[in-house]
């Protein structure tokens, strides 16, 4: 069953200011007539080179960016027709893990407040009245879920490594018990060994919390390891989509073949 349904989604950015003064000519079609489904419980890997439109597509699906045209349905609800409190209710079920673990956490907040903030912001919508003690207990549970302990709660983000900060960001994304998470290049800013730990953590959390992922990456090996299916994006379009085995073993599109050939681990396999 499809949890997310995207149909003919397009995002055109208008004339951009030139750094040299004046305006550049033309428009940028960052996402161009994209259609896809993301099934409940799966990980759809979205792979492509930098500038292909992957992150823009992820943000469009969450309505962090408004599309130029197209349709998005989430859990059978027309997402583009939702507004106000209805949209805020839907946002509880849709969260994002950002690429940069250094820039995605407010440096003025202690870890406890970073993770608890969604609980406070959404309590009126949810009807839940979390006491301070209940929120603190929830933060402890989330920290344990991502492999950290409560000693992190009174500390600030700058006191942690990149991998630890990304774990804190993941805990924050889980705070509202979402159904769907967009993981936008969540390991690209980390070294290989730490990134592997985060990927394994995401797998474990998917099993523990019943999550559905859109996993965005330029790394074919990482996407192959984590994903149920893979969508290949090139110049704003989905040029190929299929099972992980089919995409990596029998790619149909020339761009997919070039992408695989440019990855040493894949070319050798």
C-alpha cells in the first residue's frame, strides 16, 4: 500500500539574481514532472549526482517547498489541499533528517530542549498535555533509541561529534512518532565508519518504529545497502525506478549505467 503518492510533480524556480548584478535568463526546472509511490514500511532510495533535484523533491513531498504543479497524497490525504491545523497534524507524521548535523541543531538549546521542542510545538494539535517530567522521560527514551544516554541532555550540540549530533537530529525527528521520514543525505557530512553506524541505526529504527523512508544520497553503495527500491534522478527527472536488485544488476537507462560505472565498488561487482 502506498503511503506517499506523487503525481506529475514539478518545481520551477524563477529568474535568479546573478552574483555579478542583473538577472540570469531562463528558469530552472529543479523537479520536472515526477511521479512515484513510496510504499508503507519500505525504503525508497533516491540517487543522483549533485544538482539533480533530489533534495528539492524531498522537500516538496514534505511541503517545505511549494510545488509549481502536480499532486501529492500522504496516507490517502491530499497534502496540497491541507492548510492550517490540518497541515500541522499531518506534519507530525512526516519528518526530515537533514544532511548537516552541525547546522541543523540550534546551538543555543541544550540537547533536552532540542529533542523536546517538537513535543511542545505540537501538543495543542495532538491534544496531549505533556508535563515536564513526561517530556523528560520521552527524551531519555529517544536518546536510548539512537544509542545515547541521558548524560547528553544538559549539554549543548557543539559538545558532540558529527555522528553524535546526527543521532540527536534523528532522535528529534522521531519525537512525534512519525510514519514517514525523508533522510536527506544524512551521512554525506560524516566519515565512512561513522556514516556506516548511522545507516545501521536507521535500519534498526525502521524495524523498531515501523518507519517508511525516502533516503536521498549520491552514494550508490549506501543506497543499495539500505533501500528496498531505487529511483534514479537526473536533471530533475526520474529516469529509472525499480527494485534494488534490478537497478544495480540490470540498469535500463544510460545515465544509471554511467552512475554505476563511476562507483568503483559497483563497477567491480
